[in-house]
């Protein structure tokens, strides 16, 4: 008996096992070591093998097509599932699987894996995917690896570089703490029911940054206010935060629009906020 996909939960069940296997492999030691070989991230180079063996928390396993490949790879999997019908299905079909019946967005993630590090993965519901990644930021010290599938345009936004039209709030906030890689596209036809959009698979690995050198709330506020008026130059969008007489207002940086700035630029602006 299969689980009925529920529109209100944003469910689109992946049916292609080859795609599921590829997604599961994104957090394997082999794939993380390959990524480390192409990266200048010293933490990934040091931790790739260790991170590839971490316990895994999977969001929204549905009928477990991705879950099975994770379990077969020897990973210790905890599945977080809100849909009671899916929970019953998993209990019947995968009785040894650890399942937490809950809304991931409402969970205290320190309670998962007893506060230890874990890798996060999932075929993320499109309607809450951005919220999931904002939550990841709150637990970045516990989640060194994040991978999975979401709407292509959201995945591209997260991984985009400064200067891109889709570069935005999530791009900056996540790239402050993670290396973000867009891995591959997934067509609508491999889902039941098929979504109306193409999906994308990404992987985030924690970088070696341990602090911003500025209050993190100030940093987030600057980024959000700047992109809230992204068509304006920073001089116009941030004058309410910085003050018209702030020395940074006369710099070339403030003549740019927010999509031109990297993480270090936003840190510089946050440091200039009046105390």
C-alpha cells in the first residue's frame, strides 16, 4: 500500500531509484573527498572522511526511497516525518528505522543525536525549503553537511555568486558559513505527482569560519534590509540603519546594489553600524 501525496504538505514522492541513489551518495565519504579535492576549504579537506560517516537526519522521507539507500550505505538514519500516514508506512516497511513524528521546523535540533554533529538530507518540501535552510543556520555548529533536493531556482539562489540576478539573502547568510555547490538537475517526471518545476540537488559543507567579527544579528539585519530594497543602492537602502553622517556612506561600496557584494563586504558594513 502506497502513501497518498498530500498537497498541503508539499509532497512529491521521488520514484526514480537512480536519482535517489545519486542524492544519497552526495554525503558519502567518496563524494565529500572528491569535493575536498576541488575545494580550498581546509576544514572540508580535514573532515571529509569523518563527515561522510556522520549520523544522518532525513527530512520528509515519505515512503523511504532515499532512506533505503542511506541505510544500505551503513548510515545511522533518523527520519523526521510530519505525515502520520508516512510514519505508519515506514514503521511497517522499515521497522528498524528511527522515526521522529514531528514538524522539523518546530524541533529543537539539539535533541537529535544528543547534540552531536549530524548530516542533514532530504527531498525538501518546496513550500518550506527556505525556512529549513534558515533553521540550518541556527544549528550550523551541529550540522557540518547539508544536501538534498529542492526547487531548482531556490537551490541556484543559495549557490549563486555575487553579481548574479538570483543572488540574495539566503546566498549571503549561508555562504558566510558554508561552501555551497549546485550538483545536478532533477526533472519533474521522476516524481509522483510531478511538480510543475524542475528540481535541483545541492550540497553545503561547513567552512572554517568560526566568527564574523561582528554581532551576527547585526550582520543578518544589514543583509535583510539591503535585499529588501535590492533595486536601490546601499547608500539609499541602509541610510536608516547607518545614519547619513556615517563615514562608510561616502565609500564606493555604498554606491553598489546588494547583489554586487560578497560576505566580507556585508561584514564590513555591519561593523560600521552605530553602537
